């Protein structure tokens, strides 16, 4: 039982990170009807921006390092939306997919050229302490990662359900033509959506960098793939559904690692995706029509 509870706790930590990145995918696809394959590499840029801030200004603290990561990711997301997504919005989804994939490749290889292809150390911003919660032992970094991701998920849920921009976002997701007819500035909402998703990715990236103590130019590949699968499995109608699926996949991965083999961990998401989409092609919670 102790092993089970420990692995569930570990899964909650990693699953919450998947959820933050997956929400970025879901926001873009729901509102803009685009698959933003550059989103995981915006996550990577946020991680390296935070790393630079932590290295150059080691006394600024966790909050300012996270702010730097958010600003770096947000700036890239804003430029991406203005230069690639906005001109292609409304066209065939394959065009934006190819466009954002090209940007992702440029970001990966550009960062590999600057920082090298191998992982680099992320400065230790939190003490190496372990906290026992009953039979579960979690490090301070794990707790911080989970708390940050949970806060981001709560904020985006409040934004979607409790703000005027959030209501406009849901209206565009349902019927963009009707929303525009009622005076919703669709272009502005789309621009803000990408910016919000990028800011969230930047904060999560710094949190992951602190958790594992490293940053890599290719870190977005893993998180992007898992997050995209989470969106497909959940469907894009309810953002809370994407969160639940992402956390569930994180827990299942941790249990597979603890009871079977770590080599099977990365296959879990694919097995879940195949099984769910075979019976529910629109995802567990349904999807908006594209």
C-alpha cells in the first residue's frame, strides 16, 4: 500500500505538468481551430529564459525566475500568433499544423545551437528537502511543482468560467460566426488565447526545470506528445476534462513504473489513447466540431 500511495503522489506531480501543457493545446484548438505544434517548444523557451535569469541573477528568487520564464514564453507565443497563426487562421488545419511545426523545429535547433544538444543544469532554487506526509515522501521541489501547476489550472478554469474574456472564448469555441455577429472581437480573443497558453507554459517550464534540475532544447518533444494525447483522449469541449485525463495518465504512468517497468512508462499514453478513441472518437468528454 505504501508503494501504491507513493506512486500515486509521484503521478499527481507529473500529471499536473502534463495538464498545464495540454490546456495550451486545448485552448488553441478550441478557439482558433489550429493545432499549435510550436507550443511545447514555447514551453522549452520559457525553461531556458528562466534558466538564464536564475544563472545571471541568482538572488532574484523563485518568483522572479518564474516571471522571466513566463515573459520569454509569452513573447515567443505573441510573435508566433502574429506572424504564423493569425495569417493562416480560418484556412485548412493542415496549413497551421505545418506552419507551427516548422517554427517548432526552428526553436529546437536554434536552442540546441545556442545551448548545445545535451541537457544543461538548471540552478537549484529550492533546498533539497524531503517532507513525509504519512507513508508518502515528497521533496520540496515536487510539492512546489504540484502547487504551481494546480494554481495555474485553477486560474485558467476561473478565466474560462468567470471572466468576460473567458465567456467570449467559450462562445467562439461553440460558434465563432455567431460570436462575431454579437460583437465579440474574435481576433483579439484568439491573440489573447495564445498569449495565455504561452504564459502558462513558461511558468510550468520553470517549475519542471527546478524539479529535475536540468533543461534541454528537446524537452518539448516529450511533454508536447503527452499533452497532445491528453487533449485527444479528453476531447476539447471541457478544459477540466483535459486536466482530469492528464493527471490520470500521470498516475497510471507512475504506477506502471513502480509495479512493472520504467521502460513501459512512455507507452502508457498511447495505449490509453488507442483504447479510448476506438470507442469514443470525440474523446471521453466530447469535442467541439471543427
